[in-house]
C-alpha cells in the first residue's frame, strides 16, 4: 500500500512515527473511518465535520482544510486502486520529544496518517447474510465517547470477549441501558418503530446513524430516540447496528436470546438496501 504521512505519499514499510509521538505514548489522537463504495467516498462531509469537532474538543491544532482532506483521500484511492473498503485517518498531537503529561509546545505539528483498507466482503459477507450475535459487557470507557479518540482498549477487549464466547460483537451497558456497540450505534425494532439511544457524550455521534435517521425521516418512518435495555432488545422484533464499515448490520441474538426467527429481519435488510443504494 501507498500511505500518507505528514504530506508524503510513501510505501507503508517506509512510514515511521517517533516513539515519543503523543498518539503512541498517551493515546492522544483522533481518527475517522470513511467508507468507500464503488470507488466513492460515503458521507465524507459528515466524517470531516466530526473530525474537526474531535480536534477542537481536544485542542489539537491541524490546519488541513476540507478540500485538502478530500484531495488526500482521492489520491490514496487512486494510488491504491481502492473501490470497496475504507480510508483510515488519524491525527495525533504530534512528537512531544519525550514522555511528558503536559501538551507539547504550541506550534508542534500534529502527526497525520491516512491509509486505505480493502473490505472485499463488506457487501455480502457471512455477517450480512446470517446476522450478528452480540453479548453485553459493562461500559468501562471514559465519559467523552462523543470524541473519536484512538483510546480503543476497552472496545478491543470487548470484541475479544465476544469472540472468546463464540459471538460476533459486544454491546456496552451502563446504568442498565445499552450505550452503543463496541464500534457501532445500535437500534431495536418494535412493531413499526425504530428505537435508538439519543445523542449525548455517552456515545459516538455516528455519521451512519445521522444518515440513517435522515433516510427514516424522509420516509416518515417512526423513530424513538430513547435509551433501551438488554431485556427490551431481547423482546424486540429485530435489532441492528450501523457504522461506516458495516452500513446497516442485522443482529439476530442478544445475550443468548434469539430475536424473531434467528434470521436478519426485514426492516434491517430493507434499510441496509436503501442505505447502500443512496451511497452509490
Ligand atoms: N467505528 N460508536 C463507536 C464506538 C464507533 O467506534 C463507531 C465507528 C460508531 C459508528 O460511527 P460511524 O457511523 O460514524 O462509523 C459508533 C469505526 C467504523 C471504527 O472504529 O472502525
């Protein structure tokens, strides 16, 4: 792969970052993942708006403009011939020169990394056709989940816990309610109503979530933005999750309880089709 590092397009083997980089030492970095479908970037403006907000919230200075971000994304797609997958983007507070809890001096350039990732089975892999089984785990993350930081240790442990239990993914639960999935926003379907947790600092403000809510509003479908419990989900007709790397993904099992007939539900499948059609 040809990757982008601080202004240069170079082979991935040559892309090197300091051992004193704040991203490496302190987890002091933010990221975005933008999906690529038929060689086209999906929800690009939304991802860049969230990136700018994440940077602002953490006071990381990065003066790359939206047009420049777009040019970098397009160049990487072209150099790597990517048509189906995603572009990963990360901005850290930069090389601090040593380990130090204090931020490096103003003017320290951020470390900017982007690379493409191929996801050949994004459209029709086994999760799509069979649906996903989730387990719940307590939400032990920090309380600014609205900022998309690279501090993904608990998400990583949650996914491994699910895998070790023979399942596909984990849902985080806090104060009795589901916050979100380990790397996605979650929804349940009861009758003709789609229920999802409202936005706050407790969850990431998913770009796919925003696009899906727009699709639902345009079609006058019923949406309730309210927290729900594991028991609510187990008693629901359907469940699904959304993220840039999965669009709309049907969920067929929650903590060992099968939803409906154990196959992806009609609402999730229909919304997935609409989402992909609109992205194309
Ligand atoms: N994850 N919630 C969490 C905790 C996430 O990590 C993600 C995205 C989402 C969905 O956001 P969006 O629709 O903007 O992708 C919700 C990305 C895909 C990842 O970490 O790979």
